[in-house]
C-alpha cells in the first residue's frame, strides 16, 4: 500500500485526537478527557510546541501517527529522542504506515543530532515487540521505568 508521512498541522487536531482515542482503546486505557485533549492540541500545535507529531496518510486518509520529543543525556552531552506514541489503526496495519512513521522519526532523530531513540512498549503488545525486534531495536533489561503521579507527586513536591 502506498502512503506518505508528513508533519501534522493544527488542521489535523481532530484526526489526531481520534487516533489517540483509538490508541487508548487498544491499550485498554481511559481516553483523554477534555482538558487533556485541549493541552495536547496546544502542546502539539500552539505557539510553543512541546511535542512533534507526524501523521501517516494513504488513500484512506490519516491512518496513524507518531508523537515524540527531545530528551537529553548528561553523560553523553547529546540529545535523545523519546518516541511517546507510534500507532496505526488496526484496519490500516500491514500497509507499511508504521514502518514509514518509524523511519521518519528515526530520520528526525538523526537530523536533530540525537544519540539514540527510546520508547516504552507494553509487555503484552507482541505485535509492537515483533515490529521493533525486526528493525533491530533492543530492550533495555537493566533499566526499570518508575512513575510518580497524583498524590505521591504532590507529596514529594511539597504541595
């Protein structure tokens, strides 16, 4: 299947939100609420973007997206690229959209001078794990992801 990848624009806000909802459904998570939806659109397309969004398009329209941002390695004194989301709607999988998106994100990492790309994968998501394995990505067994949120975050912050 043919298709292209391009940087999303404010005109893509509604399709992007639909894809984020579809990703939430796929990952068995709650869909973003009104405030989160507004912040995502602002942070992607506002005057001071905090994230970059690419969309994959084919004859069927927008089929998927990738959302990413820069982080930084103090030990290497170089930027890294954090891939937060890479998602293609189930009915559009197998047509190369995911690979095109992933390659475009990797090219953006190189353009920005990033040392590496990193991301999380849910342990049960065999389709994604197989995809990344085929591309030569390696899991990082030495590191454990931690999260601080809600009351715990407030407590640590002294709020």
